[in-house]
C-alpha cells in the first residue's frame, strides 16, 4: 500500500475511532471483540493494497460483518457502549438517562432498529447512507428508526429513572 | 432532532482502549510485516502460468514432431547390378517364363 493510502487510513481511523468503536460494541456487546473487529478490518484493508474509494461505508460495512461474526461465536453481551461511571449513576450530576438502563432498553429492540439508531444518532449517518450500508430501501430504514425510537421512548417513560 | 434524540446524543460513550490505538499504530506503521500487495502476487501468478504454458507447449511440439517423423515412410535406394538390373530394366515380355519379382524383408538396422 502506498504511503498516501496508509496516511488516508490513519487519518480515517483517528477521526472515526470513537464512531467505529461505538458501532462495533453496539453489535458485539463486548469491547474486546469490538476492538478485534476494528483492528482486523484495517489489517484487511492494508492487505488489499489500496484504499477503497468509498472508505467510510466500506469500513463500517466490514466492521458490521466482523462484529456479527464475533457475536455469533460468543453469543454473550456483557459490555455497554456507554461510559458507565459512578458519577453517571448518581442522581444529581447524572445525565438525563442512566446508561445502564438505556443499554438494557436498546437490547430489547431488534438488531435492525438498534443499529439504525446507533448509526443515526452516534455516527451521524443519513437514512440514505444507512440504506446503502444495509442494502435496503430508504423507507425501511426510516421505519426501523422511528419504530425503534418509539419503543425506546415508551420504555424510558415507563420506568422511573 | 427531538428531545429524546438529543438526550441520547448527549450520553457519554465508552472510548476505545489505548491498546487498540497502539495496535492500530503498529499495524499502520509496519512496512515489512505487511503481506505482499495483491498486484505483486498477481504478477507472480501470471509469470508462473506463462512459464507452465510455455513448458506445456514445448512438450506438445516435441511430441508432435517426433510422431510426424515416425509416420514418414523410409525410402531405401538400392543400386541394382547384374541380373537384377537386367530384370528391372528389361522385364521379360512373357510372365510365364519367370516368377514375379518381389522384394521383401525387414529394414536394415544401422
């Protein structure tokens, strides 16, 4: 791989590491597996010898595939994609939602709904970009998103936080 | 963006570990450890295929030439002298007086 392509990959990783990690953990439910999936995808890119033109969707798609493989192998979700600190669980200085509760509610959604919410809210994907990534129709993605948010809202409103 | 989306967006996310950053750095830094680019592997494969095709073509050509040589009739020229020459140049007019002249036998070995 040329030095320029390597630099492109490095810049992409540095700029997107948080998003890639959040997305991978949201699928694997395991931080270690998520990191392995990310590392593995970049190794694969280096082996390809060139940086793909559509780098962002390519990397997200590859990480999705790797993360799903990890999930199929382990079948256990132990880690949260949110930062769970002692401070975040205290009532006064805590954010509006408790991370562990949101994590638990997100897990009750379907994988499609959860993934769409993560990509839209935390990775700033548009519906069209998600539709391209998942190779489904735009309206399907919009439907997953709205249904997922509605379910999440109902769950969050039902349980006192 | 509605209130729920905004609240979700404001939540603190877990960050990748320093170990991942180190691994990624090592991977993106490494020059020699990286496997050969596919195009070089492709070139090598093309060269091997070409060489194998050349050897196969040469083998077929040699076989063809050898077989072609075997199929060509071998012509022996024998200089006849004496009685045989006379018989050949001036065959008898009547077939009854002499038996038909035939030559048979195996080819001489050199």
